């Protein structure tokens, strides 16, 4: 059995979004650099373009092992949005997908941002 605390640690940090299936980098970094931020308690945020959402994360089983599942709420250009998503981490790269409730969805890639 995987130790949840150890598994969660690999997701904690700030991740710079480097690619999305549905939006280009001009949009992703429109207001500020697109990012995924996750703290040790599994809370955080996703920001890209005019989207700013808070996320609530949980480890969940998947075909590839364990992945990070999350739900989110926030706004897009001031309009309320919500949805779900998932992510895998391999080394310093995060790969995932975000699904807006009754709206768009997109795969994404991000790299760990080191200060």
C-alpha cells in the first residue's frame, strides 16, 4: 500500500503551466503566469488566462497507479465556474486534465517552479 503522505508530497509546490490543449501561451499567461499551486494539506489554486479557481485535492486510484484528483470553484472573467480534474507527476513534470462543469475541458502540462 502506498503511503498517502509520501505520495502527496510529490504534488506539493508551485507548477508553471507550460502547455494546454485548448489555449495558447498568450492566453495562459495573459494576466500573470499560468500555474497550479498545491499545499501540504491538498488545497491550492489554478490560475490561467482569466480563470482563478481554488482546488481541493485527493489521492485516487487510476489505471496508472495513484493520481491526484481535484474539484474546483472560482471564476472565469468574473463568472462563477466549477468542475473537476486530475494530475500525475513524473519527476519535475505534471500532466493532467481539467473539466469545467457544463463547459470546456483541456489537458495540461506543467513544470515544477523552483524559486
